[in-house]
């Protein structure tokens, strides 16, 4: 079934238009962040970058950055470790409750996040834990560690169990197999899962909303300012947050690229 | 070998299993118990009276439920229609362009949802990107496009676009080209190929994509608050109000439980019909 040329061209055009559509609101925020006026209207008459300076100097924004960063880093580290083992249980080992486990992992992803945040708030209250940015880490983990598990599982599906068996037959202990065979094979998956974990935690709002207590993350502050008491800093802080994500994304992509040559088994899988 | 697999499987599942047990299943249990407590209590040590559920059905909360599920269904339908051609292109037609689209879409996921929705506010408001430029260039003007029901649905479609697109791509990639070729050689029209081959064979992707976007949209709150003003109150909003301003935890819990039951049964039903090993690239076993 060959597609007519015109239909192919139309599909490509559709793809390009979709991308533009997805980025249009971000472009708007970008323009708004360099507008000089305190009360924004388009078209922008005078451009100025003063709001960026004010945002960076503001101690509130610095605190927010710090809180968001702490939460995201902890979530990343924990969810990478947990996801690594979870992925093996999900995809690789044949054990009794595997099917049930697979479904349990998916449930938090399908769950409304705001409701999950509130449920956790009730739970912390019942336990007598006072919410702070540390409880937000727990909340993020509930949603993000299943995602890292799935990402690493995709990688785990694509490698041949025979590689592990061969190592074991040659007398390697479980730990050695893990360190010398399974670990290196899954490494690219673990790195991209870590990247996802950081970025999703960094941008998450509905889970943080109810679980950070007196602390506040960047997305929470932005939301509060959007809903009431608009501040002209909102667009520039938003763009700063996006810029952080992009810098990290680039670092992640470079890391993945550096890891490539060492990954000598990847062409050996039979998938 | 087999025995070792079983033991290691269980051990590897333990860390994430523990996290989900302590911070997912346990909180659900807590709101389950709270939901049967008398009105406005803050402790679990009361005699249950189920009054919150009575309140839910008498005080018109079903209206918010209907709004949420209605808008979720509409946006899921729209998403299916707009994502299908693109997903088809990504799975079967585009070559490296498919990777470009994937990256472009994934990157938007990393931008906080409320920044993107705020961007739409700036784009669509009176004096915003569209209206402002239209007015200065053509003199034509209109009253912004915000604060109504269609714009909330639009926001849902925008926010959950990737959650429909990627499962669909995955699903369509599972349709063998030979089957499509054979059908068309035997004289099937494009529409017949779509209905008889593409749709049934990509069903796992459609189920996951439809389920994800529906469920996420049904529990969403930011779209209706930021884009919709207070035109309609969605269920997640009611839940938040009950917990915060209302200071009525049992009522909020009962509303959450109803939402969770509907969403949960849909997801369990959907997920149980899909072979997860297969859709994630494992081998047919």
C-alpha cells in the first residue's frame, strides 16, 4: 500500500503544525517574559529583560529553586534504584505474582494526581507527620517510580536472558551477574529513566500542591500567582524553569551519547 | 534456575512494592475509612455513619461528576481523531521525522503543565497573542476565547495529547504491513482497511491511549481553573474545596472514593485486556 505523494506531504505538514501547536503557549510565555510593561498586552511594544534580573535576585525565587531542586534530586536517585529492580521484576524474572505486580505498577500512573496528593495528606496526618518538602518526595515517588520502572523495563525486554544464564553457568554469583551483565545492559535505560524522573519531578504541580506543607516548589508558586495576585515575574520564572529543564535534558543526552560505545552487548540481543 | 528466578523476582519487586504499599495503598485505605465517618471530624476514631455519601447524592455533586466525565469523554474522542493520522504517520510513514516529533512532544511534557496552560491564557485572552495581533494588523477584534466550556475541553486535549499519541503509535506499529497490503490487494477500500485491519489490530494501543487520556482528564483540575475561570466546577475541584475551605474531610474522602472507584474499575478493566509484555516490546509467550 504505497501512499500517494500528496497524502504523504499532507501528513508531514500535519506533523509540523502539531509541533507548532504544542509550542505556541510556550512561545507566548517567552514573549511575555521580555515585555517591559507591568500589565501585559500583545503586541508587545517595548522589550526588556529586567524581569529576569529581578527574578534571579529575588530570595523567594531562590528558595523555590532550592526546594524544587532538592525534591527532584532525591526523587531521581531513589526512583532510579527502585526502578532498576522493579523493571527486572516487571520484565525479566518469571515469578509468581508478576502479572499482579505489573498491574499494581500501572495503577498510580492512572490515578488522578491531585486526589493522590490529598490522600497522602490525610495519611501523613494520621501518622502524625508534618508535611514539608520531604513528604513531597514521597508523593512524587509514588507516581514517578512506576514510570522509571516502565522505562527501564522497555530496555529489559530487549535483552536476551541467555546472556545472564551464560554468566551464571560459568560460575558467576548473583551479585556478579547483576554487576557485570545486567547492570551494564540496562544502563542506558537507567540513565533515561533518571532524566525523566528529574524532569517530571521538577515540573510536577498537582502532587506537590497538597504535600509540601509550608515549603513551596517552583510550579506551586507559579500556580498560586496565576490564580490570584499576578506577579510580572511569572513569565520570566516560568521561562527560567523551562531553561533549567532544557539544560538538564542536554546534559542527559550527552551522557547517553558518551555511554554508547561502552555498551557492547546491545547489538547482541535477539528481540 | 527457575527457583532462583522466583526468589530474585520477588526480591526485586520488594522496594517499589514497599513504596506503593506504604504511600499508595495505605493512603487509599485511610480515605476509604474517612469517607464513612460523620461530618467534619478529623480523626479516624469515630462511629461510621455513611452520611457523606448521602450528602454527595443529595447536594448536587453528581453535576460536577457529570461535567468531569463528560468533558473527559469529549476530549478523549477529539484526541483519538486528531492523534490517529499523526500516529499513523509516525508508525508507518515518517522515518527520521518520527524521532523529531517524539522528541518535540516529550520535551513539552517536561514543562510544568501550569506554565503551558498559562501560556494558553496569554495566547487566547483579550489583548493576548492572537487577539492583540489581530487587532493591530486587521482592526478586527473579539472578546478573547477564555472562560467557557469549549476552552476547558481544548485545554484537556492539549494537556493529554502525548498520552493518546504515544500508545497509538505503539499500537499501530503492531499492525503488520502484510495484512494491510493483503487486504488492499483483495480490493478493500482505504476505509475498509482502516476498519477491518488497523482498528482491531492496534486495539491494545487504542485501549491504553483512550484509558490514559480519559482517566487523567476526568481527574484534572488545572484546565478548568486556569482556562475556564469558574464556569464549571469539576469533581477534582469539589474534592479540593471539601478538604481545604470546607474543612470537611469525610465529604472530600467520599467524593474521592467515588471518583477512584469509577476510574479504578475502568483502568483495571482496560489494563486486564492488554498483554503488557507484548505492547512494551517483549516476545509473545
